[in-house]
C-alpha cells in the first residue's frame, strides 16, 4: 500500500510540473515531502491513521470470524 502511495505521489509530482515552473525545484521539494511522509508513517508520527487502520483490520477479522461461524453451522 505504501509503495502504491509513493508511486502515485511521485507520478503526480512529475506530471503536474510545468516546464516554466522550475521543474527540478518542484521535483526536489516533492521528493523531500514524500520522504518526510514515509518517515512519519514508519516512526508512528500519524497515530490517527494507524488507529483507523487497526480498526479496519479488527472489523475485517470480525467479518471473517462470522463467515467462519456460519460455514461451521451449516457443515
């Protein structure tokens, strides 16, 4: 998921830059921003996003458990 995000962000940085707008400056600042975002995700600087991800995982596990219980009930 992180790789997909990095790819999309870098694609946007490259495709949105216009030649007259100091392309390399935008590219460099974009790369620094992406680096800071990735570092923040790894070090846990964004706890709200991590909590949302954990909650989604809990919901997914609960749905899988319900499906397993239904299958077991009919077997």
